């Protein structure tokens, strides 16, 4: 609410109430949040205790992602490369590379976890997600860093990036940080390759879900993400997220406090899959979803690299490839297919996506989204600054 100063009177007898210039965002009432308390602050103590007891049970017979590898992660790593009751953190700092409603003016308190349950050949965070690099933190240590981000960094939220494989540790860290005085929202920033078990475990703890719906076709997922049935599991996860927190809501300063914001990174030549994704979002989730149709795809990781030599691979008598264990793309250890792409005769891997996305491809997906009724988009500010 705007606070106005006393009436100002002039010599000519006229008067008016003086109000300071207060920045506000004009939103339809369903999406405006006057005051917000993070969900974890409202979680009953009995429910919190139950979640604590469930957390590590999932690690002992891992079912945290759709791979359901069943590994006892307390003793050895699963497909995600991470083992034990700790997390491995690649980067932890205020981050200004998110959507304006997430990063605001003070940044999003981002925690980039090492390891991942997928092996996207174009991964934009390849140096973190495909390695074991970073430093180890137990849940209590992670909670202490969350408090530092809040108190010293002044961030608007805590943003867990690629957390699908460390949900139990994240859960325990949130509950511990609550006891330490954490009062800012929690953002769950995911590839959408989550199990329903994980999403249910997070109910009551996460305020903003930030899922990325990558591709639609099973063949594309197998080739580029190295997982089976990606779209099936992504659809289930996103619907479960929306059932928990609904459409994205903002406080008057334009900061997202609760809800779902879906990202889709438009890929070269895959705009038809993007069109199917936005159609499904509108028809099966909500036409009021906030959607970010992203155009910043850049060839990274394995895209555009020369075909493998013998430095990191060997070929056995059955023709199968073996990759040496280490920090460089241990995808075979993870059970993923790392065969080279033979679709191009140019000597480069994944040559068909070795280019920037074209404007017409992005516009095609945006048009499809508008045609099915989606109307809340993350758009770049015309003035080049924050669009808040």
C-alpha cells in the first residue's frame, strides 16, 4: 500500500496529498500477491518431521528420477555421479542470468549442483552438470550458505539449479535453514526429468517451480538427452508442480513469489517439437502459465566437436564404446548412450544443431503458443534493462 504524506497547501488555497514515487506493477488480481510467506514457513512440524524421515530412505534405493536405478547412493554413485549424504556444489552466488522476475535487482541466490541425471549433448552448463567438480556440503553446510546468500548477498530467493538428483539433501537444507531464520522463497530450477516421488517430497517446501521442457519426441530425447521417455516424465512432473503452486504470482515489485514458470529453449530445426510443447502446456496445464520461449541456444558440450579419437575411448570386440572414469563426460558409467552421431558427413558431431537458432524458428513457437491461448510470456525489455 502506498503511504502518502500530509496534505500540502499553497498560498492560493489549493491543496493536494503528496505521495512519494512508488514503483508498482499493474497485474490482474489472480496473479497479484500483496504479501507472501514462503511455503516452508507454513509447513506443520509433524509434516516436516515426516519429510525428514523419508528423505534418506530414497537415497538408499534411489528413485529420485525416472531412471530409478535403485542404487544405494549412501555407498556408491548412481547415474547422476553423486553419492553419500552430501551435495557437490559447482557455483554458489547471487546470479543475474535468470528471468527478471526471478533475479530482480539484487540477484537470485543460485546454487549450481554438480552432476545430473541426464547427458544432454548440448548442455549449456556442461562444465558443471557433466562433472564431479566442486566442493562438498552436507545439508547443514548448505543451509549456512543459504543464510549467507540471504543476509550478505541480499538475494530475492534461493535458486536450486539442477537439483533433481539431490532432492533429499535439498529438503533437509531447507528445513535446517528455516530454523536458522531463512525467510525468502525457494526456486526449484529443473530439467523436468523428475520422478513424481521427488515432486511430492518437495510439496510444502518449494515456492516457484522453474521447469525446462526440452524436447517432445522420444527419438530426439534418446539422441540428444540420452534418456528414454523424457516428454512422458516431464509432462507428469510439470502437471504435479502446477497442482502444488498454480500459476505464477507476483508481488507489486514484479518479483515472482509462487507458481510455475516453464522454459523452452528453441533448438535448431526442432521448432515443430516446440510447437507441440506449448500446445500441450495450454491445453493440459493452464493457458495462464507463464512461459519463457528462449532463443539463446548456443552449441556447447559435444555439439560441433570432432569425432572421437582414441584419447578417451577404446572399442571392444563387440563394438561398444568404453569411456574412462573421470571428470570428462562419464556417460557410459551413467548408463547413457554416447555413440557418435553419424547423420552428418562433415566430420563433426551433431552437426545439425551446430548453429544458432534462427529468428523465424523462435517466432514459429511463439506464434503457436499465442494461437492456443498462452498469453503470459517472458519478453526482453525494449529498453535493454530489467523488465520488472
